[in-house]
């Protein structure tokens, strides 16, 4: 089982490499979805990111649903999407495309 968890870190390394960002440059790691409940995943990520404790405070199910809605809007070229206050707080970086 441990090997499976360790293999799950490959996509993390790939994303950082594609973005040209080193693990040490990441300010915060936010876990969403079922991964927030798996202690081994949290530990692996904490170790990978130099001891930074992953943020699991965000409601996993809501974050995934909101992220999916925002990605759908991006993929369909919608310029404005309507989201609630929670979504706007979670996705403050896209504030120009979010109406409350």
C-alpha cells in the first residue's frame, strides 16, 4: 500500500515541473477531495513540500464542486460565472471573472 501512495506523488512532481516551480517555492498546499482524509497522503505531501502542513480546512466536497464549475466556465469560454460567497473566497485569484 505504501508503494501506491508513493507513486501517487509522481503527478505532483510533474505539475511542478510543467509550471517551472520548485517545491520550496510553494506557499501553501491545499488538499481537497478524498485525499484530505488519508493520513499517509498528507504526510507524503508535508515531507515533499519541506514540512509545510497541507491545508485541509477547506470543505473537500465543496471545493471540488466549485473548482469543477469554474473549470467548466473556463473551458466553455464563459466570461462571467455566478458563484456564492464561499466560492468567491476560495477562488479569489479569478476575481475578475467572478460575480457575487
